[in-house]
C-alpha cells in the first residue's frame, strides 16, 4: 500500500467512525451527549445559584486540565489504533455472531428437527427479538467484564482501560487490542447463541430494529448516557433507577482508585446483573470527587510501551503462574490418590 492509498484508507476509516450513526464515536452521539451535559449542568447551576452561567458550563465541558494531560494523549493514541488499524485485524481474528448463530441453529435443527416458520405478528416478534438480543449483549458484556476483573491474566490486559487518570469520551477506546479480541469473542458467543436459538424457534432469520447493524437499544444508550460514563460529570441515578440503569456516576465509581470501589458496577447499560451478583454500588447524590487510575510499578502506563507491550507480557506471566499452580494441584491430587490406593493394598 503506497502513502496515498494509506492516507485515503485512514480518511475513510475516520469519516466512517465519525459519520456512521451506529459508530461508537459518531458526531450525532457526541452532539446529543453535549446537549445532555449542558442541560444537566445548567439545571444544577439553576438549582444551586438560581441562575445559569454559560461560561462556567463551557469551561467545565472543555476543561483544559483534561485535554492537556498524558492520560488523554494516551487515550487518543489508542483511539487512532482502534479506528484505523484494528478493525481489519479484529474482524479477521474474531468469529462473527452470524457464524455462531448459524452453528447454533443447525445444531438445534439436527437435534430436535426444524420448526415451522412463524408467519404472524411480525412487529411484535421484531420488538421481542430486539429486546432478547440486547439482553444477550448485556449478559455477554457483564460476563466478559466480570472475568476480566477476577482472572489475573485477563485483568493484566483489561487494566489498560483502568490506568486512565482522567475520563473523557475518548477513554472508550482505551483498551488493549487483545482485550478487544476477547470482548469480540464473548459478544459473538452470547449474541450469536441467542440469535441462533431465536432463528430456530421462529423458523426464519431473526430481524431486529437496528442502526448500521447495531441494536437500536444500544444506540439509544450511546446517544444519551453512554459517553457521559467516561466524563467528569457526576450524574447519578439513585433509588430504583440506580438498580436498573448504570448512570455516568456508576461507571465513574467503576474507575475509582479507592479500594472500596474495586470490581463494582461491571455492567454496560443495565445495573440488574450487578444487583443480582452483589457487585452494584449505587452512587450518592453528592459528588464524592473520585480519583481514577491504577498504580503501575516501573512503567509509564500512558506510554505506548506501557499500554501495548507490558500488558500482554504480564498477562502471559500470570497465565504461566496459573497453569503452574493447576499443574502442582493436579500433581498433589494424583500423589494423594496413589498413596491412598497403595495404603489400601497394603492394609
Ligand atoms: Zn473494568
Ligand atoms: Zn470505562
């Protein structure tokens, strides 16, 4: 690929990321998020001081301390990597939800036989399918995130997202490429699995309400509170809402460097999985002024080396240790069993 074609390819990738309504960083989702942030800050100013100070709101949204920061520059580097270089690699490595769906449908058909296509109630079926596949995405996200916080070799890769000292919508991209590949597999399994079951039950391919192939319920989240989860604006949902939906403040608690907040609020949109598994931390109304980031010894977590090279090395070392301890436990169990057998023979 010559320089001109490389430049053309990069421009196409960036423009698709910015102008496709289903992209996670579309100008539309950023515009709606901007309006919601301005509205929330104006409402707070009015409630506290009886008037709205537009200059203070602009200063809060375009905060120089956030942008002139090593953590933000690191987020931007990973964003460029994710947008321009990684889609092809991840697309090639990750099995698609479609392939999983076809495999599940074929397995069910060969085990139980085909079901007659459902011909009625197309709209209701489309609504139910949209909700079911959204729930499949949600459960897949929660399981993936739960494992990444519990299993050391997965945590070493996921930690890249948590080394951000400041949160902005660009932090969405702050993920190690291998972490993204694992996430892709998990979503393919859960969404593809659910879609295969639906296809078999309905006797035809499942249709959902979507934008650019993405579930419309996820797009709704992205266009409202999704970007605010990675922002400095404390917008908490309390009471019943705080147990159903993860507000921006819920996710800021997830990034907090206070040990009391570690491994809390692991879901994406819905708080119910965290509620069910005891990992939910409902935010207070008052802003606790959280600090973010993870201490890393001997490496700058915002350098390219610290973000891209150290995590897979640490992950491989953790996996090696885990395999070693499994090997030692198996050896111990085997020695115990053979000793007992010999004892019985002699007894
Ligand atoms: Zn996390
Ligand atoms: Zn995050």
